[in-house]
C-alpha cells in the first residue's frame, strides 16, 4: 500500500509541475518528469492520472480550494454574503449557548471536571 501512495503522490507532483509550466498533462509528459526525477512508478499510473485530469480546469480548481462545495460564484458572493451571514451567526450563538448550558448541567449534576 505504501508503494501505491508513493506512486500516486509522485504523479500528482508531476501533474502540478506540468500545470505550473502551462504544459498539457499527458501520460508521456508525466512519465518524462518522473524519469527525470528518477522516480519509478507502476506503468499504469501516468496514464490513469492523465485520463482523470483530461478536460478539467485545474488552475481554477486549485485557486478555488477554499471556496468549498456549493459556494456562490465570486461575482454573486458579495451580494449573498450579508444575507447568509445573519442566520449563520444566530445559529452559531444558539449552539454556543446550548453548549454552555450543557456544561453547566454537567457541573450541577456532580460531573464537573474540576470538582
């Protein structure tokens, strides 16, 4: 299993190098980078990665890592943020209050940590 993880990681790094240099990510180019780095992987990995990444806009995926699944596009995010923030803030305060109450109940019942 360790070899498989190492092979996958090597292909990921090779694909990122190609992406950074604005070079098309192909099995042959991944293999060329791996060979130059003197990294040996199972022969199917470069082709598997090239097929998996084909047609994806990786640069936008990498730059939007923190936006999360289902996040609004950047243009609409500014307008949606104030409306979405209010219910989220109320929800967070409710959770904090419930947590404090449950901690107080634990103390009242003799289950306090420092009793």
